[in-house]
C-alpha cells in the first residue's frame, strides 16, 4: 500500500507542477502551443530516461505494444487539450472536477468495466462519494 501511495503522490505532484506551469503561462489564441512546448520538454526527459534504462528487449516491446502506445498517446493528447481548456477558462480549482471525473472514467470505465478488476464495498462507497463530489462541486460553481 505504501508503494501505491508513493507512486500516486509522484503522479499527483507531477500533475500539480504541470498545472502550475500552465496557469502561469500567458494566454494564446493557439490552444496547442503551450502543450506542444511542454510535450517537447517531456520527450527530452523521456529520451534521457530511455537512454539510461535501455534494455535488450526494448524494440520487441515497442513493436508488440505499438497499438496501445498510439491509443495512450491519443489519450495524452485529449487530456492535455482538456487541461488547457479547463485551466485557462476556469482556473486550477476546476481540477477537482477533472479529478473526480477521472475516478469515474478511469477506475470504473477502464478498471472495472474493461479489465474486470476486483472491487469491494469500499470501492463502491468511494465511487458514490465521487458522484456526490461532482454534484457538490457543480452546485458550488453555480454560487461563484
């Protein structure tokens, strides 16, 4: 459990850094420009990481998983464009809505429905609270 929490925290901190950078950037008429620049920097970091961790089976892995890489890359594209539109129009606090919707689309949609991952009463309660969070957040936005 500690490792899971550690990895989730790493991803959350990285995400917060991304949002910080995006919210701090100026406005642009081109919704792709900021994210394109950020992705280029990200690619540089990934190239360095791949050079450090290079292993003999890398090309076989890439060829065996190319379709899933394309699917995931498209998912990154949608996520980053959604981030740009969400944060530039509604601010970083709107991340709460994104996070809760991610719980539903990823944990329920991908984890439970597609991959049939196990679920217990606590997971069901968390999903119910997630739905409640969307309702409360949406209501709160109407009061701002």
